[in-house]
C-alpha cells in the first residue's frame, strides 16, 4: 500500500483535527511520542511527549493520510513523504538499497517497536520515502 505521509513541526495534531473536521473524517489511530517505550538511543523530552509520532486519518471510504511531527527541520523540505508498507523484508531491503544510493538516510531500516522494519530516506532526486514492514 502506498499512502501520502505529511510531515509537520509540532503542528500535526492541530492540522489533523482540521482535516478531520473538513472531511468529516475518522481518526483511525494516533500515537504520541510519549506512548513509545523508553529508549536511551532515542530520548524524548518532556515537552515533546504530546507530539504526534504517527496518525492515520480516513478522509473518504478508501482514502487515508498519515502524518507525524518529525525530528528534523521541515523548513525548505517537502511536508509530504511517500509511505510504503510492505509484507516482505527482502522486498523492502532491495528497494531501500536502490533508493538510498546517492541519497540521504534519515533513519536506518531497522526493527522497531511497531514493525518488523522501519526507516526513512531521501533519494537522490529529493523524494522522501518511509518504509514499513509489518
């Protein structure tokens, strides 16, 4: 599945509330940074615990958007990323290796508390990709 992923800087919750109201949408799920298990390699400041880690909003019968408050500056970068959800680690690693060649890795493709693998990168053409293997 391929889904638009909107990246925000401390305003995802507010924006998704507006989108929900505009489309009479259904908030499928919303996770905050404070919901994450503690991880010394990824500490979360107290002031960031209410920020959105991942939100899913159903706008129409078949249309979803995802969003989050990122940890990198979104100034000068696109607010939209392409979120690719795959069911094969091999398929994800192949695509990852091709797209990262000449690009920039934001988060290495690695196991997380919410998926078998997750990572994000910007390809050499400036397109941001988020990979998730369930």
